[in-house]
């Protein structure tokens, strides 16, 4: 319990540091928001007035805390380009990106855990050798290219998929999820390959350890040693990887949304970057940062559950 | 003549790891009577641990060849099918190892590991019975507050305590044979003494036969009734402990004995 | 550098041939050869449009076909690989240099500076590098150099962590201790005695770094952020080619396969070196 509280405090500290970095970065950008808002023809008096009104003349720390508090309240500022609240712009896009990320995460787990165990158990067998090589190749295929290949395969040859035929979750949940299958596979494939490789190596390394010999000496069969003793130990490094992969996959979905023309967070982010619509970029980055940091906390907690040694190690 | 419960004859073990095969144990013979403590001594690499692992059925089936016979309960453990071998492992033949630090699974509770043999071999036993037995066993190997230790993890215990846990886990199903493979080497001298005392107590109370493997001759001379001296894979001398230590016939044994540090008080 | 090549070609002296190493060397060698040849000779001008032969398939005249503006895809791939490779080299160099300096100092001196920097580095490390690069691109603007700087910064944390843990490992070794007692200055200890010792860990990490840099660069330029036309890198070309996937598959496939091979080459080299180390 002490461990978890310590980790939560640590997480809050990291959140503060990261949010400050993000805030600092975006307030150092050349260009005055007041000038941007009022246009270059505005008189200096008008600009001064506006700056005073928006609190732009206050010290950096004051502005930071004001920004942080309003962010926590859900007010992420107003888009420069569209003059609408950022939160309302993101609200109905967020579920799309999150669904895609979580779908690929689940796929990665479902593919890699059985494969990792199987290949470790049959180390150096024919199927293992083939899977190891395929794994290496899959890891080298960028998700956006495998997305293109999958579109080609399922759209052109099998005719099971309509490129660009995205249906929003508000209209038809089933069709929405069905459209996301191929994008999710493209995101999940390289990560699944990596985590298969990691789990395989981890199981093989654990199987060499002394405690497995003890387990055999008590009359366990190979399968029993694997599932009752080795697997829990072998999962420890894999969980770290999967935690990091979740963040990567959500970031990866930004590229994949472009490949499959899915109107998620990606499009808003990219147009905001090219329009220099900073409040929107800032909000998205902060959102993903929070997600990353919370995921790390969850990984730490899962760690604690699996590995009892952690508390004393800290 | 007492009951012979284990009869090992002509055991040869040969490795194939490297380019040319390498024999590590030659014509190993051993008979073990009920309630007897037999010691195997020798330097590291003399083949004593290999022989022990072979008896416990823990040598991998590939990468090495084994010939000879290990007769237990009417079965040859070298050639019987794996299910038969497994039914003896942990239930009738138990083993404890040199490294108590790494021989326990780090992510499982002590109680779970102590009970494991019961879970595998005595499936009819209820959870409550198993726990009761495990706690009693922990108590009888000299662990204070066994109820508390039952719910602890290995890293929370000292090396000596872990070795006691290993012994408790090995003895829980009342095996006929306990193989102790250098059980005290990794421990402090005072703890060594306690572990040896514990093994003697268990042997007396439960009539468990013990094969005690060590390079420490003084320990062996105090604990074992009979002793085998091994060198480079061969059993060079065997007999009653007293005879071997007082009247060693082989040069190698003499040198081993001469190397024991003597303290005259 | 000589040691580096010795490492790569060490399989010659071993009885057992390291398959990953051979495959990695061949693939990477071919890509580098293609880029070097491209400096002096290309079959066509990669920017020359020819409306008479748009979107042609594979032929002897155009071994990878032509694009929607009638440009020769192979020449464009030669050019694009050069851009991608240069960005990758720039990125990795930047990551390694800055990361080593941060990692070496924080690891060697420890203390408060170490605590604070490592907190930030950890937070950055958990952040997906492509996203980090996007943040910096949005700050610095788009373009080849901006992409190198952005990706370079995004790569700093991983190298800083590796160097830091290596320095921590070496810091208390006897020979460092004795150098310190002899009065060798700290800077000299760090850069002459400690850093060279990290090479066994660093070389595979650098190869993996190339792998990731190519991947990230391709991703960024696929999104249209990065080197701007006509100096297109492979990722941008791929996103252009995607629209013609159904009419001229050879166009998109040849570009995609080049990216895959480039990544695969580095990945195999990294894997091979790792295998060599493990024996």
C-alpha cells in the first residue's frame, strides 16, 4: 500500500513537471497570441488592452497555474482557427482514437502471449524457427505500410473492406468497429511481434533458473512448471514493454488514422500543427501525456501485484 | 539385513554438449537402507551432484546418456515412463539444493511452495488440511511464527530460513529418500550446524533415508553412517564412515582427510 | 571505426556463420551502395516529369515503373533513400552525442541534478518518440533540418539512459578509482576511460536507433511533416503513391519495400551483433 501511495505521489509530480514543460514550450513559441487574435493592423493600445484582459502580462508561474487549473476543470482554451472551445473539438473525436488504440492493444496481447509461450516451449522446433524469422520481418514493416498492404489485400483482392468507408460510432457501432479491425491489426502487428519475441526470450531465460529444477523435483510436468512457476516470472519484463507499447500504439494510431482516413484526433492534430493552432496541439499533447503517465502508474501497480520483491527493492 | 530401498548400480553419465562426449560419472554403485544416512564426498566436479540429480530424476533426457540401473520400488528410474518417475518425485524422493536463495520461486508465497508436493501427489487433501500440514511442517523445521511465514515471500527470509523452507517443502509428503545436495555450502557456519542438526532430527523421527552430498568432510563424518568418496567421476572408496576416516585405503581419501582443518581444544 | 568493422565482419573467423549478421550486412550494404551510386548516377532525373508515361508498371526502361507525373520511381527511390538515410544519421548522431553527455554527467556526478534530469528523461522516454517529434516540429516548423532536430531530441532520452547506467556500472570499478586517486581530471575519466567502455552496449543500441529513426522519419514524412517536395523522402513518396495503389501497385510496393529493407537491414545487424555478444 505504501508503495502504491508513493507511486501515485510520484505520478502527480511527473504530471506537474511534464505539464510545466509543455506549457513552457508553448509559451516560448515566437509570435504573440494577441497579435494573432487581433490581426497585425491592431493598434499597440488595443493589443496592450487585450494582453491585460487575457492575463498575458502576468508572470510565467501565475499563467502556468491559471492554465493548469482551468485545464483540470476541463477548459482547454479556445482554438485560434475555429474560435470554438478546444474541448468540444476533441470530445467526439477522442472515442475513435481511444477505441483504435485499445483494440490494437487487445490484439497485441491476444496474439503475442500464446505465440510467445508456444515458441518458447518448442524452442528450436520448425514452427519456432519460422515464427522467429517472420517476427523479425514484421518488426521491420512500418504500420502505415502494412496498413496499405492490408487495404490492398482485403479491399482489392478479397473485397471485404471498403477503403474510406468509415462509419462513426454514433451511427452504427458494429460497422464502426468492423472498419477499425484492419487499422488495429496494422498497429498491433509490429508490437505483437516484439512482445512475442520478448516473452519467448523471457520464458526461455526463466526456465534455466534454479527454481524450475525445484519445481521438477516435486513432480511437476513440463507444462505445469511452465504455467505454475515460469510464466508469472517471465511476464514481468513483458508487462513493462506492453505498458510502453500502449502509449506507442495510441501515438501510432495518429499515422494509421491518416492511412485509413479515419476522422480521429489525428486529423485535428495535423491541421492544428500546420495552422499553428497551439491551444489545440497543447491540449492533445497534454491528453496523451496524461494517458502515458497514468498507464505507467497502472504498470507499476500490476508489477507490485506480480512481483512481491519490488517493495523491498525501492 | 535391513530393507534396501534404493539400489543404484553401474550408473554412467555421459554429456554430449561439446564436440566430443564427456563422461562425468563412471560405474557408480550405491545402496541405501531404510533410515540410513549416506554421505557422498568429493571436490567440485567429482560427479557427486550429477549422481544425485540422476537419482532424483532431474537430469535432462536429451544432451546426455545414462546407462546402468536406479532401482526404486521395483522400477528402474532411468528407464521407466515419465509419469511413473513423476509420481515418485516429491512424494517418495525429495531433494534440496545448495542455493536456497535461488531455489525458491521468487514470486510465490512460502506456503504455496511448501504445499506443492501435497497438491500434486495428494489431490484428495482439502485446502485446510494442506495448510495445517504445511504450518506444522514449517514449525517442525524450526521456523518461528510459521503462520506468518506461510504468507511471506522468499525474499523476506534469510538464507538459513529459506533452506529450512526448502527442507519443509521436501519433507512435507514424508518421502522415503531425501537427497541433500550441498545443503549447507551457501550458509554461515552456525547456520550449517543447525541445518545438519535438523536433518538428523528428521531422520530420527521419520526414518527418512538421507543421501548427504558435501565437500565438507567434517560435516559428513558427524552426520553419516556410511560414506562414498568420489574423484573425477569414480567412486574411489566406500564403507562405514568410521572405517573410511580412521583407516583410509586410497591416497586420494588420505589427502582429503589431511586437508580438514583441525582444532584441538 | 576500425573496431566497428571488425565487429561486423567477425563472423568470418567464427566457425558458425551468424545468419542475421550476413543478411543485415548484405541488405544494408545494398541500400548504402544504391545511395552512393545515386550521388553520381541516376537512370533519370528524379524531378523530371513526363506526361507521356504516367503510372507505368515495372519495365526494363523503368525498373520500378513511373509515378503519377511520369517520374522514374527508381531514381526517386534512390534520391529518397539518401534523404531518409541522412536524416537518420543526423538524428542518431544528435541523440547519441547529447544523450551521452547528459547520461555521462548525471551518472558520474549523481545527486540532485541527476534526480531532476532523470525524472524529465524518464517522462520523455515513456512518451512515444513520433509524438515527441510532432511536438517539436510544431514548435520549430517543418523541413529537413527541423525534422532532424525534432527526432534527435526525441532520441536523446533512450541514449542518455543507456549511457547513464553504463557509467554507473563503470564508475566504481577499480581502475577508475585508481585513475581518480592519481588525480586524473573528471572530464578525462568520463570521456577517455568510461565512455569507450560503453561501446559493447552502445553499438547495438545505435543500430536499433537507426532502425527507429528510419521508422520515425518515414512516419513523419508520411504525415506530410518533414522534408518538403521536391526533396521528398521515402515516407512522403509512399503517401503520394497510396492513392494509386489500385491502379499501379508496383509504385507503392517498390517504395514500401525499400523502407522495409532499410529497417530490416539495421534490425538484422543489431540482432546479429547481439547474438555475437551472447556467444
